[in-house]
């Protein structure tokens, strides 16, 4: 089962429609279960719910063979922590899906380190879904000392 999640803060019809189309054309043969937020688009080819309680969200997430999502930090962090194959499609400012393109920047950086797969648009989704079947994410190694040093350096520059 593939778990599709788009968060609950903003609708993301573009991703839900794209995944629905992939199921309809049999490019995705695996069962999909989705948490789609409060979208205006309702998928025709897989089961979806607006919101899940945390324990149910965790259950679907852990039982999924892979996850497709918006590029939200919560989902990305959870996938990295559980070494779960993750394909994201960033929400974009130009479509009114977010107020800035922070998801795009985050996606590019994490893709660079081979932590996630990224479909930058609906056309790329099909190809990336094929890759998701065999994708093994590079394990993320936390480096709190490096982060602390970076923040300390930044703060020191402010005080000069």
C-alpha cells in the first residue's frame, strides 16, 4: 500500500489529481490510501479521508511500502526517521498552494543528498513513481554540533 498525505493546513488538489490519474491509467497498481486535507477535488480511484487522528496516521504510514506527499517537513522527518521511501511534490507559490517556495528549496536540498525523490510537476510524477518502487533513501545522520556551530556563528555575526 502507498500512503498519500498532503497535510491538513492547505489543499493540494494538484497532487491528489495527479495521483488519481496515475491510478486511473494503471501506472500505479498498488493500493493507495490517502489523507488529503480539505481539498475540493475528491479522488475517484482510491480511498481518501480529509484528516486522520495521529494514531491512525502513524498506522497507515508505518504499514505503507512507500509514501507520496507534499514536501512538508513533518512528513519528510517522519520518513527519514523510519527509512521510508518518500516521493514528494512541492507545493508552489505560483499556484497559491503556499505563501513562498520553501518546499521547493527543501526538496532540492534533500534530493541532492538522496534522502527523497522529487517530482517537480505532475508530468514528472509518473517517472518518479516507477523509481519509488526501488528507491532506497540515503540514511540521514543528525549533526547537532554542526547545526549549533552554524547558529552560534550566525548569532556572533549579528553582535559585531
